[in-house]
């Protein structure tokens, strides 16, 4: 006779299996699509400003389980798109603020454009799910590995395909978890891989009949966590000289920034902030000077004269190439050094529809959003030199550039000259009080951790911050205030494994894993024969 207690245990343990069998035998229906969408909505809650990182593991585990209940790759494609749409509807909702509040698009049009943007990004997850179901599923263990590596492969594809949208990578949500220790070795994609493997292990545990048989995989995934903690205790670089810095936050309203009558106000705001700066190096945000460099040469000279001896200033400023044709002007989003700081850098990674308009002959003039001020920039050339201040070298990353992991890492050792700091300047006022600027700051934290370099981040409205070589925010200004952030920071010497290897180890692991999965059935048949 079976006791009531054991009966309840059998009933609860088999519930998930019964649900899976029912979903497997049913057609793809609205319930599945809604479930997938809601799981996608869950994922962005693992990132800033929410930081509920366990939700990423739960979201992926249940999404993989849902994919495994589908019978066709076509069904997986639909589920993947629904999941991706949920990810970006929540995670990239800040795009709406830029289009509506500052592009002055009516609410219906802003919603339509934001929806189209998230719809297209959802296709990454659709094709990712299609590939997984079509070619890389067989046994539960194979599924666990292939799901994880394909996830990270498509994260990497998102970093460069059609200029890339390097946002909402799994690894960013773990900047403060034990897994952060993997970042200086394998970068954000390596952290993403460990998160995905952990989610696959959870999925194996959810399905009763596969948990015990794959204990080694589950144990290995668990072991990666304490190993990450041990790695986080390693100092990959050694400290050098100290530097005092002042990061200025002008809090200039975005809707007024480019108005002719308001431009002098911007100039006086930053010049006044300078007068209270006690530091060696002062940093202003992206396009802090709302004039082209050639238009304001006298004012720049006066500002240099007001600097103290041996004091330097780094600022963002638009640049007009006077050698370009009048009917085809070449504009750059630029950062320059003044006083004891020197150098000039033109931004290489531009924001589509923000700094340039794809198919601009067709789109410009259709709606006001495509005619935003300073939305006709050209990318700067490769091979540009870093900025200099006294004996220090500083690699500049203007706004969106900080989101490209390998782009930053390959410049830490620029032409055999190691950078002492990463300086990133931005104008996140475009996104108001949305989650976008918080995500942007978290991305900058990951770049500091990957390269073991202090990141100096100056923004117009926030979040202005100093991030140490461990990815920790040591100093910060509240957003939407005018002020200066003063701090003493330590230069670092040496290179992390990631700064040297970039993404190649992770990509090699992905390639070998997928190749092995594809060849496994043939090898098994040959061995049986």
C-alpha cells in the first residue's frame, strides 16, 4: 500500500513530465507563444537597475525546456522570436524615449518604430532557436551543450552584424556575482557561456528522468561558480602612479542643447565647473561643447589659458573636416585634449539613426526624428592614437563604443603601448530617466573588469562615475544634477588574458562544440559498426 506522503511525492515529481508530454503532443499554440514572450520579459530584470541575476538562469532554463517541447524547427523559430521580442520590449524600451521625447515623433509613430526595432531584434532569437532545433538537438546532454553555445554564438553575432547592437548580454547581469571572476579571462561572452551552461544544468534537473544520468554535467556547471569566485580574487595587473581627476556633469537639457540661444549657457556652465576643479585632469562629456571645433577656436584658447599649470582638459566636441566637399561635409563625433592633455580622436562606432541615418536619401525628411541635430556623422579612421596626459595614456571610448568588448580590449595594448586608463564620455540625456543609462553604466563596469583598467565616465546628465579595475563603482554623481566628481585613481600596468586573447578562446570552444555535436552521430554509428 502506498502512503499518502509518497503518493504526493510521485504526483509532484511527475507533474512537469506530464506537462511536457502534453505540450509536446500539442500544436504550437498561443499559450506557448505567450509563455515564451513572458520568459523573454523576465530576462532584462537580471540587468541594471534591477540586478535580479537568478532570473536570467530561470528564464533560460524554462525557455530551453519550452523549445524542447516543440516538434519542428519552424515552431522553434516562432517561439524564439516571441522570446526575443519580450527581451527587447522590456530591455530596450528606452529607445521609445529617444524617438518620442527628443525625436518629437507622435506617440503612435514612436510606438510603431520602437515595436519595429524590437521586432527585428527578436529575429536573432528566432534564427538562434531554429538552428538549435534543426541541427543540434538529440540527447538531453547534447541539447544542454548546444543550447548554451548557440546562445553565446548569437550574442557575438549581435555585436557586429549590421553594425551590431551589443546590448543585454547575459554576462552583464553578473558583474557582482561570483561569475564576474571569469570576465578578465574570457570576457563578457565567457561569463554569458557559464550562465547559459548553468541554465542548461537547471533544465536537466527540472526533468526528472535526465537529472541523475547527467550528474557530471550538472556538477561541472556548479563547479564553475566557486571557481569564478577564486578567479575574482586574482589581481591581473599591478598599480602604477596615481592621478587626480574631476569628471564634469553639466546637466544640459537635451531639448535645449543645440538651440542657438542656449549654446552659450552650455559653455558658461562647463567653464564655471572648471573653476572649482582641484584635480590634475578634467573630463567633460560627449559634445559638451555644442559648436564645431573650427567655430570656437578663440574660446578654446581662452579655456586653455584658464587651466592651472600642468592641468589638462579632455572634452567632447563635434568636428567638421574642412577638407571635405561643401555638398558632402564630413562630420565627426570627437574628443580632444587641451592644456597638458593632448590628442584628438574621432568616434569609430556610430549609433544607427542617432549619429547617422542608414538609407538617408530615402529616410531624411520623412519625419523629424531622422533630422536630429548631429545625426550625420562619419566614423573615424582605424589606427588612431590614444589621448595623452603627462606620462599617462588614455584610450577614449565615446558613448556607444564602450559597449563593444573586443574593440576596447584590442586598444588596451595599442601598438605595443599599454593604456593607463579608459575614458568614456557620453550623453545619455537622449534616454531620459529610463533604464538605458543604468544598463550603459553596467556595460562600462564590465569593460573595466575585462581589462583590469579604471574607467573614467563623464556624462551630461548621468550617470557620471569612476569604476575601479575590478568593475566596482567607487565614486558616482546622482543623475540629473549639475556638478563635478573629484577622485584619485590608480593607473594599472599589465594585461589580462582577455586583453590579449579577446574573444578567440570562447569562439574556439563554440566552434569545436558545434562541430563535435554535428559529427557525434556519425562517430557513434561507426563505432557500433
